C-alpha cells in the first residue's frame, strides 16, 4: 500500500486577525501526494487554497470552527508552499506526504462526518476501498476552547500528526490489507466543541511500498485521567499525606489541597508540546514551605506482578528536588515502594517524563514488603524546593508494557528501526522510543519482528538499535530489570530478515531471541551485525555468518551454524557460547571476558569446531554432557583444544591430509617414501589407476616434507620402465601424476619374468645369485629382474640398479647400487647368449670367489653392437645406392 513518507505534525498561527496561513510542505518527491488537514478558528469564511491544490469533500461551519482538506500530486521535489485563506483567527494544520500512491487514481475512497457541539468522541465514517493494500488516513479537525486534545484509542494505529491553537487537528494512519469497508473509527477527545472527521483511502501503485502491520503491546490501565467526560465523577484523589507522612526521609505536606478531593477535583492542565500526552491529572497543594513532598494518590486495584509499567509524569512547577518525579505503589495492607525519575532539570511540564518500572527496579523508599499481586492505590509526588503555592505533580498515563509486534511491509519498503520508532510513540506514549538522525533508534519496550504468519520484510542495514543506558548512567527513566525488554524474531517461511551492517546494543542484559516456532525457510542475513550486551538465543537451522557478539551474557547457538563470527568479552561467569548436538561453529574468534570457557558442549553427539581461535582461555571447551561420546571435528593441522568434561568421552575427528598418485598403469607396485624422515610409508600393488593415502599431518608426513614415489609394473610378457618422482608435502597433502613408459627391451624378449627360477636376489650382499647348476641367458635374467622389481623387497632394495640400455647391453648403475653375480653351486656355468652385462664403474661383475665355488662365465667387457638387416638403419636412398654397387663393379679397375 501507499505509505506516509514525511510529515509536519504541528503548524499553527495564533494571530487573531490573520485571514491567511501558509504552512510548509513536508519533504516530498515527484508523484508524491501532499495533503494539508486544516482547522480555522471562528470558521465563518470558506477556506480556499492557492492554485494547484484540490479540495476533498465540502465545508461547513461547526460550532466555532471550519475544517478542510486539500491535496496535490507533486510534479517536482520543491512544490511551492500553499496559502490558505479563511476567517481572521487562529489556524492549525497537519501536513502529510503519501508516497507510492497510484499515479493515476491515488484516492480510493473519501468520507467526512460533521461533529456538532460539545463531545469527547469524534467518529470517522467508513469508506469502501476497491483495491488491496490501501493506506487509510483518519483525520479530525475541530475547535477546543482549552487547547487540550485527545488521542485515538486504537493503539494499533500510527499517530501521524497533530496541531493545536484553540484548534485541534489530528491524523492517524491505518493499513487496510483487503479491499472493502474500512470500518468506523473514533477519536477519543479531551474536549471538543465541534469539528469534522475525514476518512481518506489511498490506492497503492504496483510494486509500491507499504506500511507495516502493528499490534501494540500497551495495555492502558488509566489514561488522561481527568479529560472531558472520563472519570470526572468517579476518580477520587487523596492527599499523599493521608497515606504516608515521610517520603525518602522528607516530610510529606499535610496542607489542605486547593482542589476538592472528589467529583470535579480531577482537573486537566495544559503543558508544553510533549506530544498528545500533554494533558493530565493533578491535585494542587496550598503548601508554601520548601523541601517538602507534595503528592496525591488515586485508587487502583489489581495484580501488577510480573508486569512492566509505564507512567507519564509531570509537575506544575520548576522547583523540583533532586529526586525528581516519584511514583509510589501501595498494597491493601499499606506496604509501599517508591520509584523515581531523578532528573529534575528545574523544568515544569504536564506528563513530560516517562518512567518505566517493574518488580526489580531500584526504590528510593519502602515500607514492609510490597505485594505486587494486591495493589490498592498509586501515588505521584515530587519534593518541592520553592515556596510557591498552587503546585502539584501531574500524571497522564498509567499502562502496562508488553511486546510490540511488527510484521508485513514488502521488499520495496521493508520494516526498519527508523520506521518502527514513530509507530511506538503513537501520540499517547511519550518516551517509548527515540529516533536520532536517520538511523539511531532507542527503544524502551520489547519488540517482535514478524508474527510467524504474515510475510515480513525487515532491514536494519546501516542503523543502530539500542536500549537505554543503565540506571544512573544518564537514563533515569528506564528502571526495568534484566531480561525485561526483549527483541524477538518470529518468521514465516517467506520472510526476509536482514540484520547486515547494523548494531543492536544494550547496557543491561536483555534477551535477543529467534522464536522457537520460527520457520527456518525464511531468508536471514546477519553479516556485519554487532550484537552488544544481549543474552542471545538462536534457532537450529538459521545460519549466522560474520556477526559479532560483544559483551553478551551468552550466545545459545543451539545446533545452528556460526561462521566467521566474533565472540568477545562475554559477561557470563561460565561460558560465552553453548551448543547442542549438530552445531557447527567454524572460523570464529573467541576472546575471553568474565567467562571461564569459550564453548559449553551440552549433549553427546557431533560438533564441527574447525579453525576457531581462542584467546585468553586456560581450557576453551567445557563438556557438560555427562554420558556418551562427544565427537569434535577440527581442520587440517589444527591443534586439539583442551577441555574439561563432566563425564562424556571426547573424540577428535580431524580431517586427514591426502596424498594421491594418478595415471598409474593398473597392477603396478608403488613405494611411497618420506625422504625427509627416511621412512617407507607404503609398498603395495595398486590394482587400479589411482593411489590414495589418507594420513594425519605430523605423523606419516609433516607439511614441508618431501615425498618420493616409485612405480614398477610387469604382467606376463609386458612391462613398464621404472617411474620415480618427488614432490613437497603441503598441509592438505600432496599429489603426483605418473608417466610410466613401456619397457621395449622386456617386451621384445617375450619371456614372462615371473616364471624364471634360475636367479634370486641377495639383498644382504647386494648380489644376483645363480641358484641352480645350469647355464643361463641374459634374455632370461632381464625379465626376471623386471619382475623382481615388482616385489616388495625388489622395489625397496634394488630399485634403479639395473638399466637395459638396449636389447644387447644391460648396465648396473653403481652410483645407485653396485651388484655382483654369485654362483651358489659348485658347478661352473656360463652365459649362453651374447647380451652384455656390465657395471658402470668398469669393475668385473662376478664375485670372486663365488659362494659355491663354481665359476661364472659372463659377457661383460665390451659393448655389443646390434646388427640390423634390410635397411640397416640407413635411409631409403642410402640403401638403394648400396644395393646397386655390385652391378657397377665393372666401372672399378681390376688392377692398379
């Protein structure tokens, strides 16, 4: 729906001879609707407006006044202020700007109702709207001979504005979500001698912003006290002296009141412009002495236990003692407790100061033990510091205070702290909230965002919401105890709740709660939000990322996920945060305050506490679970935090580092070697093409170590050359990409090395043993050797010692390992083929003498060249030229 964007609440002209009045336009933009609700004293002349302004309804004189409504659709952001012409007397105007009204037909219903003669009730007629989400303005303009005005009793309305100058002009806003009848509405006036009401509906433009739905938590127990027609004959006031003779050590005046004690003794007084609460009840005293308590009592019977109470208080003199304005509660047995707003400021004013109290509030005087369930009367007082007579305390409101619920709005205009503030004041309540600048919001009452049903949009970005300072720190009017002024979030599935880049602060422990019945399907954003001083209760399923919790009593995280958060200087004496099974608290920073532990783990189960930092704690974790197992997941390489446990077993589940080798030829043997520690980590056959090793950093490998990978492979008559590669180990692990090449020498020999039994490896003496009294061939030895490299000891002991340079030359690389041949038998044996085996150092490769005594004849000395046939390694042309030499021998002389 359309919404009230700006206003000027009170514009008036007291000139008794002024026939014109030019009120200012509120701040506006193109397409905004500017409205002026006007009251003109005397009212004998029709009110007209300067050019460009359209009147709604008709005019007629009611008693001693005339009212009118004019509006204009702005075509610029600086529309000229209108001039209204009427009778030569006083003027009162409330000016309102409505934004996001339909640009073609903004008005979706209008009605007016004439109020003739003296009355305290002015009824706004119903209108029938044609579209959903309409903004309804309910207006009153009338004549008030005493300058005393009332308020709209529907606390769920928003008081948009008022003006007074013998004339009273008031405007209230209402959100009508569904098209149809708006219903009637009564203004509850102090005293009116006639006037007119207006009901105006504004159609919302497509996609336009709307006002929130508001459900007030105020329950008014006494209001306005002595305003016209209410309690005048029934409310009995008594001198405070009749109940107590001293107050906070000061004598209570016994002087006879100037006003009678009953009937017409309830009087109304006008005061400075403190809002619509500038009216109240007093019992004037004839006392002329100073430093005495002046006060009166009025009857109230009820149970106020567990209640938060609001009093609007004032005085008729500036001669006020340091105790300021005082409220006294009495029970039926005469026990009492006195509470005060000690800011005297030497300032008089009717109902100018709010005082919030509950059972935990500090007192300035008591007698006996007050029974809050059996309150029988209430007193108001102050200590008079001058000798003036005809003085009195004043009270205009007595109310209980409960949660204020805001829901609705839309993405175009979400609920913000700046939007909430004017709804809380609502005309009748003074000091319930304050708004400084565009985004510093102070609330003294509990607030709930969302109702769990209606889709709600809330955005606190770049705004600060705070509760008053502690009693005695400059905010003396807010004496409520701990955990009495909550902020509650209650979401439906489609809500959008945005706390990003905002501050929510309180100097006394109060509750910030995500209601347990909230839908976790709502969208939440807490990035950059600072929660200061709260007792926080979270909800499982609602994530919290990058928020700060400073000087909070406790953060009850439930089983939720908290990431990149700061938890600092908790005021708890036990733990900064408590969690339940399934909680994930990762990458968070905990700095010790008054608490002993950072985190209290309350249940057996699984918890992710990866990458948290803990500063100042002896032991950061407290396991209050008494049975079962608490499994705590940590990050790679993270040190295990110390803890105390009430009995549960604690296990740490730290994700392991991973080493991997890929692109392996299936069936290869792998050796994994820690070069830094000179230790073998693995030696096994890899069936597939990938090898993976999970390990704990600091055990098999430590970040920074060097890992060496060796691979060998042989299967029947096919094999691959040895592969070796090293790499540096990282915290997360290491990886190697294998590149095994075919062994063409082995493959060309056509022998399955695993079937050759003439040879064995002597790993102690670094020898190749001939175990049978039989001649041998190097074409048998090399396949056996390749096979032997695929055994556990072969790859471990003899890797890299043998290289087949080609099919005719096999080299023992003595820089790796020097090998000798040994005959373990007594028979002489010899090599049956012409493949050379030699040592790279040129030494004779046969052991002398052999272990068995038998000799070995081996080809070792000279390189063997491989003779090729057909092309002989020549180019095609060279082969052709060589082939025709025989046919041309006649060209060569036979003799010299």
